[in-house]
C-alpha cells in the first residue's frame, strides 16, 4: 500500500469570534454512495489554481530521481492502493485536467511532511476535547485550498474531516459519538525514502488513508486505537486519539511496523490533558522548535474547569504554538460533534 494526500481535517462554525485574519474553510459534502471517480469533481473544480499550485509543491519537494518512480506507481496505482482510493485520485486528476502522477505526488508529500501540535483534554464534567494546529511550509498555497468535508452515506454524515482540496486522505477527523483523530509527523528520515521502503512492503498503508479507513469503519475509540497501533504504515507518525467517554485520550507513537509507545492521557501529568508536537514525549523538544512547553503552560493556565471552544482556541493561538507556518486550527469533541470548529490561520 502507499501514497496519497493533499489535506488534513474538520470544520464547522459555532459562533466563536474570529480574529480579523481568521476565516472559515469552505464546506463540502462528499457522497460515499457515488462511484469513487465521481466523488470529488464538484470540490476540486472550485479551485482554479489547484493544479498549478500543486505542481509548485512537487517541484520544490520531490527529488528529480524519485519522479520516475512515482510515475510508475501512477501507472500501476491499483497495485499499491485500494481501488476505491485509486479511483478517487483518477477522478480528481480528470476533473483538474492534470496528470495522475501529480495527484499521487502531492498526496504523498502532504502525507509525510506536515508539522503539527495536537492536544486532547478532559473538562471537569468528563467531556473529551481535541484541538490541533497543522503547520506546513507551503501555507500560502494550502490556506487557499483548506476545506471542511462531511463524508455521507444515505444523506447522513459518517465522519468529518478538515483537509485540502485534491487530497483524498485525512490527517484530522471526527467520527460523531465515537472518536477524534489527528496525525502529527514523526521525523524518521526523508519522506521519499519512506516511499521506497513502503513499495517493498505492500502491506503498509499511507498514513492519511489509514486514518480515513479508521474513521469509516471503526465505531469505538478502542477499535480506532487498536487499528492505528497495529497496522503497518508507510512512515512513522504520531496518532493522537480522543474518545467520546471520560478518560479516553492517547498519543500513539507509531513506527512503520507496530507502535513504539502508547501514552495515555491519565498517565501524563496532571492527568487531564496530553500534548504532542513532533517529537517523542519521553525526550526534550529541540530548543529551536519547542511548541510543547508553551502549549502545556497555556493548558495549565486555562485550567480544567474552563475548557471550551474559545479557551482551546486561545491555547492553540499562543506563540509559538501558533506560528507563521500554521495553516489551520481546529477544536472538536466526538461527544458533542456540532461543536467542531475550524479556522484558516494567517498569523
């Protein structure tokens, strides 16, 4: 298995005041009852510069020597991906009038190179909340294509994601009354080398497609944690999962095969919240990228009795948790799915 991505995960305004530089992502519905190749056309055609901007990312991120490899993957896509996702990518390429190889490359690059801050916490009434910033070097491009998507069957929302137009996987998602999930990058080598390794292990799944699979099929927090922990992936990562019941929160430190560590919220002092950025929790963050300690301090200053959409927005707006690479922020709660709120950030 392997490749994909152009996005990352969830939004819906509930009246939280926005700063003058925040905006709300455009909202779309993806009808899962349609044939996969027909699901995304109405989305990507709304973004006239999408193909051109995607190519800019490819040119700057993808080593020239790797391009023939990915073109070969594009020609044999069904050998590497489930047919459903392969067909979705073909439909996107057709709607955008661009090459399938470009869609594959962009999905893969976004899948493995995003930096993030994720927080799961429990308020004084036992409700679980999940907040995150997604940071990326190509913020000027990604802010313009950040969207909120409700994935529906029979007219009912099965799961929701905040992501990027043209990206079929999910890095941020919510399954109502079950769980929320975000993916943070774990730097374990060059992403294109991870691609080569994954090609040799066709049981490995792209991170974002695994998350989408879990949102589509797992109906409980426990099932989601088990699947995310045990499935072979194309790269190392952190999966941050919040449940719908009191006490349900965990950071999964994932290696390609299996999990290196499961760090549960009640094990992380002071026991009511857990913070993950892009570094193993048992080692200090680097001094030149310490978002962890400011986030922890902001959570403590807020206090367990004051958790809300607004207060968590303020936490993830604390410098340097919010920085000039932050593309979007989100606050969500599986137990109260209508509270899901997202913002496109322009620091």
